C-alpha cells in the first residue's frame, strides 16, 4: 500500500511500523508508533528519521511505515 501523505506533511506525525525494525542500539521494534522527526533524501532515496517513546531513533524507508 502506498502512502498518499504529502512529503512535507509527515514531520511530527506518528507512524505504525509495518515490519520489525532495529533501532540504533540493536533492539528489535514492532508494536510501537514512533514519531517522524525528519525526512531526508540520501542517494535519491527518501528516508524518515523516527523517534520511539523511549527516545531511541533510527532511519526507516517510507515503505516500512504507515503514516497515521
């Protein structure tokens, strides 16, 4: 499913993980709803920097989350 939310509209919004991901500390996350902190483009790919409730962050691709 493709997210139809505008690129600029995602910062500050909560998202739902669509598959298990690892944060920077190596912990596996799945049943959480992180907040999108920033959208970046790296090597022509869009990525989101997300922050979990405990403050941990990681970068995710848009197809790994559903923006709420």
